[in-house]
C-alpha cells in the first residue's frame, strides 16, 4: 500500500475567484526604486532585538560601530612585538 498523498489537479487561471482577479492596469512603479543604488538586503530582527531599536538608522549605527571595533581589534592583533623577559 502506497502512502503518497493524492494531489488535486492544479487549478487553471480561469478557476480563480473574481475577488482574486488582479488588475495590472492600475499598477504603478515603485517610488522607492530610484533610491536603491546598490542591492538592498532585508533583515528580519527577532522581537526582543527589535524592541531595543525603534528605527533602522539606529540598527545601522550600532552595526557600523561593531564593524569598526572588530576591524580595529583585527589590525591591532596582527602587530605584536615579542620581548624576552629579563632575568
């Protein structure tokens, strides 16, 4: 006995309900598209993290400060001088 589920036939475009019909004649281009010079990445924050920040500018500022701190730490750890202990 096979346990595969029977698939219902895929509905055609004509089977859509009238309330789901899309009218492309009223579509408008995105008003934000001109502001996106480079690829934009959307990130979803967990609710506890999102409760700390009330704007995307604050999130970006915090992430930039972390990036700067990490790069400073990386560069400072590369330059090490080893000295012999006296004695």
